[in-house]
């Protein structure tokens, strides 16, 4: 799959077959996430990989939108290390870029994934921090559920010419 096809055909997949995912695929997704651009190359992203069913189920309880974690093969929690940053206001953008890279890598590998937003919703962040046992200064940004897709979604063309302006508004 070429890069443009990957970008244009990725969809949020919330249903999975239950088939395990090879460790090499998990590692490739993490490598892609860490290849994201980062303000001043600060790379504030940190990751917790959840493969244990109990851990996935516990993470599902921290958000009203986490049902798919009960059948996901694995999840990656994207967290930001907010301690000692060169560009403190940019960690969220850095983690967002890492998150998108991970989702695109999974799609390129034939897996499905979905982005569950956490930061800055403290009613989700705080319970997830307890579940994960994160230290001070490590903030949950998103949980990404992954697995072999048990659903197909058609390609979506979201291009809207009215959203584009040239030179000035």
C-alpha cells in the first residue's frame, strides 16, 4: 500500500476478530509512532502496551467509549512525559503526531485501530493513571485499540473545497 492510499483509506475500526497480533507488528507500530515529528526533537511520547486481557478490560472502564478494548488484541497507551520539556506547550501536538503514525502503520499492516481520546479530559485521565500506575508528570494522551478487523468500512472522501483558502481568508 502506498502512503497516499494508506492515508486516504484508513478508518476507525472498533470490532476485532480476536486473532492475536504478532509482536513484530506491535514493534513496527511503536517504531512508526516514534518516527513522528516532534517540536525541538523533544520526543515526549511514552507508551504502555496492553496485551493482557485483564489490563485491557481495566483500561476499558476508564472511558465511556472503551467497549472495543474488551475484544482488542492489544492497545497502546500514548502518554506524554511533561517533565523537563524544552517546549512545554507542544507535547500534545507531538503525541498527536505519534498517535496518527501508529494508526497509519497498523492500517498499512492490515490491522484495524481506533483512537480513544483522553487528554485533557481529567475524568478519563485520572482513572487511567491509576490503572497504569503512572508516575508524576506522565500524562495519558490517548489509548489506541488494535486488532485484526472484524468489520469493513468503505473509503471516505472527506475533501471539502470550501474549507480551503489561498493566500488569505
